[in-house]
C-alpha cells in the first residue's frame, strides 16, 4: 500500500470555496463491495495529482464504516476530506508542480 504523507490545513473559507467548485463534479473514484483496497487508494492518489479536487463515492455499508473508509482515504493519500454528504466525499490535495485550483487567502 502506498501512503502519501502530505497533509493540507485548510481554512473554513477555503473549504467553502472548494465545496462550491466540487458541487458540479461527478465521482471519479468508487469504493464498492470489496471495500478499501490498494488499487482504490492509488487511483485516488492519481486522480488528486491530475485534478486536485476529486469526489469519491463509497458504498461500503453503514455510516460508521463509510466514515472510517473516507477518513482512511484522506490519511493514506495525504489529502483533506473537504466535505462529506451521504456516500460521497470531496477530497483536495494541492499539486505543487501545477496548481489548477487557486484558493482564497485565509
């Protein structure tokens, strides 16, 4: 399993901005019956590298399990879980080489 150790600290204003941008996005990564696998983690890592802001749909059972999976995805990819509603989580990770999303100042 590949782990990315870069954590982003976002302000409330920046999170609100990202939620607004993420509203129109469709989930790029799906977590299904097999749960959280190395393939899912690496796929989210690639998607975050390419897009910076990614929606993930996690259909893994009850609320507690879903929250655990989404939290672990954020930790394992070094991303920030910006927003979660139902089965969908919105993740952000800044690409230091090519910024695609400009965040407002804190």
